[in-house]
C-alpha cells in the first residue's frame, strides 16, 4: 500500500535517478516480503503448494540479484496502532468474505495467526538451506519474522541505520518491495549507495531490466538543480541541504497524498491540477533562495530540519505556513477543518495531525517507531487549518514543532500489541480458526443475554444491528457485548450498501469505457480513417449522446448511494474510540 500514485509520479518526475537492476552490484539485499506473500497466497492451491511457490520466488529473487554479503528477509510484525486501525478499516471496506474454516487466505497473513508460525518455520528452513549451499555459504542471512515488532519496511530501515554486519563504505544496499513508502523511507536514510526496486515483485516478474531507484543519482541531480541556491551562501552544508530536501518531499507527499498512517490534507495537492501544487511551490521557493540572504521559506530554505541536540526531525512551523500560503491556501480556517462529514471518525485535530507528521518522519529517519501507541483516527484537517495551527504555534513561541510539542508519548510507547492481540484486532469473527488456539475463545460471540443488554443500552452496532448477533452464542467468550460488537460487529445495511457502491462503480466504469470507444469511432469517421461499414457521423453522434446520458445516470445513482451510505454511517455508527485497553486486558497482555 503506502502513498497512492506516488511511485508513478516519482519515477516520471525523476527518471534520471533510475537504472536497470542488472547494472547494480548487490552486496546487501533487503527483502520486504509482504508483497511476495500475498502474490504467492493468491496462486497457491494448498499449504504445501504455497511454501513451494514461496521458496521458488525467493530463489528467483536471489538468482537475479546475486547478493554477495548479506540477505535480510523482513516480515510484517506487530505494527503501530496507526497502521493497525488503517488495516481494520481497509478490510471492512473491501468486505472480502472468508469461508468458515478457510485457511489459505490473505487474511491469514496477520501477526499472531498459526499460519505466521508455519511461515517462520518455512523461512527458517529456506535460509538454512541457502547458507548450506555452495553459492551462498559466505552470505549472512537474517530473518525478522512476524513476532518481531515493526513492519517489514521499517525493520529494513532499522537494519540500514544499525548494521550489525561488518561493511565497507563502498558496499551497495538494495531494498526489494512494492510499498510506495519504500522510496520515501530510502530518501530519509543516511546510507550511501542505496537502491530501491519497488516494481516487478507484485506481478511475479523480476529481471535485470527492472528499474531501480538510486539515491546517489538523485543526490547528484538535486545538488545541481534543487539545492544549489541553498548551499551557495555556505550557511548550509550540501549534505544537510540534501537531507532537508528529502525530508521536505517526504512531508509534502504525506500532506498531499496521505499514507497508511495519516490521511491527506483537504485542499492540498502534490503537483497541481485544480489548485497550486505544494511540490512545484516548494521548488520555486527553494530556487529563489539567495544564500545567506535566505528566501521565501526562511534562512534554512526548508520546512524540516534536524534538532542539533537530539538528532530528531522537526517541522519549521513558520516555513510550512509560508509554503501553504504560496500554494494558495487561504486563512480564515473555520474551526479545525475537515468536518463536513465525519461518519464514524473523530473530529479533525490539526495539532494531533502535525504530531503524526513528526512521528512519521522520525520513524522513517531512524527505522524505529517512536510511539507504537500513536494513532490518528480523525478525519483529515484542511490545509487552511494546518496553516492556521502553524501560525498559532509561531505566535506562541514554538517555531519548531517536535514530537512532544502537541502532546506526550504514551507510557507504553515502546510496546506494540502482542501478535495474538494483533490477530484479535484484525481478524473477522468467522476467522477465529486462524488465531492462536489460546485466544480463539475470545472471538466467540457473547451470550444472548449480553447481546440483549447491549442492544437495550444502545451499545450495539447501530439501528440494523450486527449480523453476528444472530449467530449462536459460543461458550467462553472473553469480550463483553459492547467490545465484541466494536471489534467484530457486522452491519448488514453497511454490507449491502458497500456491495451496491461497488456494483455502481463497475457500471459507471463500463459506461465510460463504452463512451470512450464511441468517441474514438466518431473521431475516426471525421478523420476519414474509419473502417468500411462504420455508421454515418450523425448516427455515431446520437449514440455518443445516449452514452453520455447513460454515464450521467450511473454517476447520479452512485452519488445517491454514497449519500445514503454516509447518512446511515453518521446515524447508526457514531465515532467510538478503539478499545485497545480492553483488547489487551482480554488477551492477557
């Protein structure tokens, strides 16, 4: 997942920073295995076939890359709460049904499931066979499995920042994965000779022609073009200017596109379109920087910097407010912004959002999550609200926004949920057979008496009630009815409306495809290049008009269905904070 559309945008914008994989010497290889696991899972016929396909895919990766010194295989472990809640929402929206008793499913790729234990054994065996082989006997293999805290890509960053293998400064480091965050994470790393190959894995193909992003080549390009004015006065060293620019791009991408941890701001765009883009505005502002005289973003020429005392990243509130102003973001933000429709989300909180931005930058920079308990569960603030918050911070004497400027970390910041608790939080109730045996009873439906009590005091899932309430109660359920429905409640109205929206989206896409085809035929007739037997222009114009009406009708139906869905969510499913404490208490953590 990661940042929507960022990979394509970045590869087109900075095509000169890419080289074919075959031209890269690979000393240290880091594999973010999550995309590989899901690809193999979709193609596997049974569990034995899954492990055979997985080993075959890993063989292919090692054959193409040929690592000479070390290999790290990183599997997603317990993630920060911010990512966990995003995964919950994503699984609810997709609404993929899992048959009772089904074990070969992507849902099983969740920390704390029995499948992940089998996966650890399988990968351990694979690494041992490779280390015993003649070709790789001098290569060090490291497996970070699903019991080790952190997501795969963050574990890779942590290893880059804290490399335990004796390395030469000229060693090359190659990351393989398809998460869009990988490029941004690589940008924030201090490691030299770093490459990212984020294409070729997801569709099952990996060869020497795969384009690989080179951080060094981007440094060379930016040193000539982007940061030349910033370093001209000698106040900011080239290395610092490049790091600031990379952190700035990371922040701007998060603000405009959002990712798995934070939503994108309303009223902000990356490249432009209907409004001024933050990245072109940033480039123009940095281009006007005149050495010691400074520029539109201030004396440093950046919206981020590194705290000289702690080494942690921080936001320049004044520079960020200026950048938003340059992009055409106005003042006069009404309240916190972004509250037009909340549904089951909390109200927008610009301060918590900015804290989340610093949290993300620090995790990317260090390869270590600074607070596993942080999450932002509100709707996205508006860009105007963020600008107003930055200006208020400057007025209050806070030029720089640190991780603790708008709140302290949780006392248990270093402790993620245990794997079994992650499984309880992420698995649907009919998938309790995938969880560890010791916690399966917690996913059992509460007793009918508890269900009636929850319904009477309004703690159920809404007016329609959760579909799971009709299931027979299983003895030994560990959650009370309120928490159970919060975790596993399944509203039949939501499920039906989600299916309707998906159907209407397909109908609209089909109607648009028909319209585009008819338009192409009409243009061919007008250009005199139409094949023999094509209807006359008047008939094609009438056909195109009819298809336009069909598209508009499908669009209206989709909008009406979305409006009904929003109305239902707002009335039946008001915001409730995720019950993490009760979840951990029941799981015995």
